[in-house]
């Protein structure tokens, strides 16, 4: 990755040829609907007809997918496929503006399809309420001109990137984190003289599981996915019509809190082996693969923990340790519990007079977080520091809310 100002060749400076052939003509209603596009020299009648002929595959109907879907449909993209296996939750609505309170509990793809039908009735929307995996993704991508990835986990991002690299389909990619975001375009077989660039040229492999907090753990400002998703939709418009200079070979870094942005160049890694096949299908993109040391951490289910906390004759009740952030704890917590944020666990464990040492003197420790990943890391740290009998709450507070205490709010 180089400093801003570099290019991936002449094509990067001059743009790329249009990705999609135009349909024969626009109807009178379409000319009225897209009149502001027709006035733009870079789009015009031909560009709008290319948009009508385009088929775009959108991964996710959440934070990034919401503005992507709204603006692609509003722009007149002829066919959109959206895939997401999640349902609308009340905590989604501050950023996933395609959904509404009335849609809570409904599959996100169905909610999105209903919204787009009212916004752009001439656009075909195929809603797939399913999870992408190595078995289905290649078949699902067939017939689409490009992919926009608005997924929220590393496994799916790398699965989508690898599939696009194999298929030779351009990929518009974005990620969001609190107030910051990244945005790029990848394409394994772009027209010459542009150089092929993949996500793995930028980030060769995913970070270790649990090392990067999700939006559900760290939070995200609602306007951020709106900003980035709109930019992703614009990249799709540029690729489809040939307008402007797409972000192929460039990475945009945004910080809305500081109101800054910068662009750096991405170059292909000559030592990287091209991706030619996906895993055999036994690997599900939804699975969180734990390191061997975390896999050995003892766990307890929410139901069993509830029984232990309820008291059994002669048994010492476990002591709960919450390793989440302050914001998460303010939303929901299991009481009583000791609060030791994950990044302070090792330091506290080394102090015999620390919170953890005092807690361990009262009973066996059970560590919890949101989903069980951070608590497993904390439990492994404590075991290495000499703490005995430490367990991690399997599934975290999510499992506790689902199986034990439905009165607590999820997030």
C-alpha cells in the first residue's frame, strides 16, 4: 500500500470502460423519473440506459446495505439481488434506514424489498433470506455484473472477495467502525491496462477472531454507514456507466468525528498466490474459528449458570466478571458482577490485591462478554496467570438474555 497520488496505470487516471451494455430505450416515465441524471454529461441518456441494464448483487441489508440498496434502486439499476439471513431489530434502526419500527422481527431482505417496491417499482429486487457460504455463493453470483459487499463480519468479507476473485466480478467493499470507515474497489480481471487488485492484496488474511470488536460491541454512529453506503452506490454507478474514476486500486479512509479523509494506493502483491477455489463447503462463513488455546477454555451454558447462581446445597456460587466496554455494560448486565474491561484483565490479574484476585477468593470465576469470544480470551489470560477453575459463559450475555433473562435488552 503506497502513499496517496499513485495509480495502477493509465486506466486508473482515465477511468474504465462501461461495465454494462445499455438497454434499447427509456420509457417516458423513466425519462421523467431520472431526468436529473439525464442532465449530467457523465451519465446522460446512455448512462441511464446502462443502469437499467445492470444487475447488482448486494451482500447485506444492514448498515451499509441500507443506503446502497436505496440509492441503487433510486438510480434505476434494473435488477438487484440482496442476500441477508438476519431479521430487523429495534437496535438496527438508527443506522439501517431502509427499515422501520413496523418491520421489527421481519427478515431484513423482505423489509428492504417492500421499501424498494415503493421507491422504485420498475426495479426488480430478488430477496434471498439465506447465509452465504462456500457451497452457494458461486451459483448466486452468476448473471450479476458487480457485487457490493455490506457484510459485517470478516468471514463473509473474505468469502465474498475470494468468490469475486475467482469469478472475475468487480467488488465494491466497505467497512465501518465507530466513527471511521474504509472504502475500496477490487477486481481480479479488470480491463487493461488496469492492474488486478484484491482484498487479500490489502489485508492478506482476517484478523484473529475476537481481536476486532463488531459494531454491536464497539458501537457505530448512524450517519457513518449512510455516508459510506452512498459512496459505495456511487462507485457502482461509475463502474456501470463508465463515468468518472472508480476506486479500483485505491483505498479511502474516512473519520467523520474528525471530518478527515485520505486516499492511499493499493498495489497487487506479486508474491500472493491467486485464489482459485473456495473451501470444500465444510467451512461456514458464519462460524467463528477459535485458536487452540481458546478452544480449550472451559465454558458454562447460560441455563447451567442460572442454576448455579440460584444456589445448590453445599455449592459455592460462581462470581461473574464482565469484560465488556462501559457502553455495553450500560445497556445490559448480569447482576451481581465485577467489571474488569478486557484490556485491563492481564494487568489486574498480576496484582494480588486487584479486583480479580479478590473476586476469585469469593468463588469460582465465570467471565462473560457479548458473545463469548472476548470472555474466552480473558479466561485464557487468567488461566495463564495461575487462576484455577475459570470458565467462560458460552454465548455471552446474548445467550443469557435469550435463555434466562428475557427482560434485559439486547444490542
